[in-house]
C-alpha cells in the first residue's frame, strides 16, 4: 500500500504550474480487451448480474479477487455503474474501501465520472470520503474539484471529506478548482461549496500563490469576489 502512495518526485516540478491529469496517472477503466477476457465475479460485476454474483460467492469465490491492474469486482462494478452488483458484492464480503493499482477507490472512481448515484452508493456501502487516493496522494474531493463536478463536491463535503488536504503537487481542492478549472459555472459553484464549507483561502501553493492570486490572474471575477469576501 505504501508503495502505491509514495511521493512521486519525478516530473512533478513541471506539473507545479499547470498539471492536467496525464494519461499515465489518470484512472484506467477496464479496456475492451480486459472486459472480453473477464470471467467469474469480474464478468458478472461488469454486466450487473446480481444472481450470478450471489451464486459465485455462495460457491466460495473470493469477493476481492484482483485483475491484472488490481481491480476488484467492486471496482469493475463502479466503473460500469452497476449499483446492484456493488451491493451484492459488499454484502458478500467485498471490501468497500479497496484500492486498485493506482490507489483509486470506488468513491474516487465515481467522483471523477461525475456519477452521483454510484458515489452515494459507494458511501452508503462503507466507502470512506476521507481516503487518500491516487498517485497524487489526493482525495476524491480534490479530483472532483479539479473537474468542476460541483454536485459531487457538495456530496463529499457533506460526507466528511477533508476540505484542506494538500496533495503531493502542493494543492488543495480549492486551489485545483481555480487553476485547473475553466472559470465557468460548475467550477465557480465548486469554489462556492468549498468556501461555504470553510476551506482555507490562505493556503498557498509551492510558489506562494493563494487561490485568490490564481483567480485574479485568470480574470475569474466571480471566484475573486467569493475568495475576497469576509
């Protein structure tokens, strides 16, 4: 576990200015070839076949069996938005907080997908909104803020996600919502949720620039107003 979460130093200096998620570090849903090769619980999870999941578990199948990228059937069900399969797997002993090979859990998978129903199911089934996930040592909240998934951000805040967690780029959710956002309605609403929840506006990045500094430099007037407000 620690190996997957260790601080990645190579290449992050360049990412410290602007860091769109690169393909090598982004989530990797099962590819078509992987899906075609799946058997047992992984196959049943992808197709949402609850009866087959229950049958396999009753016959002694390991609920947290891993594929080549360390995805459990629960991860596969989350990617496929198969909530019934998720429930059957957890009922049968699957770990709702399992991490795959790049340290993503179901909550972060759903957060990145802007998939509120799956996110809420993952939380209800025992997922942890406080989990440190991804090779960026971030959180689902940071991932959602980066993408401007405002409804997900609100849900994660309500679930107790750590608002001021700093990832290994030196960024908080509030910083990412500004510097990786487009300044549009959803990123602005994301900033609104974070500020309302008490996110620290004084936490600066490694260059000493605060969210307000970044919002001003980008001309995001509505964000500036929120970040200046007392």
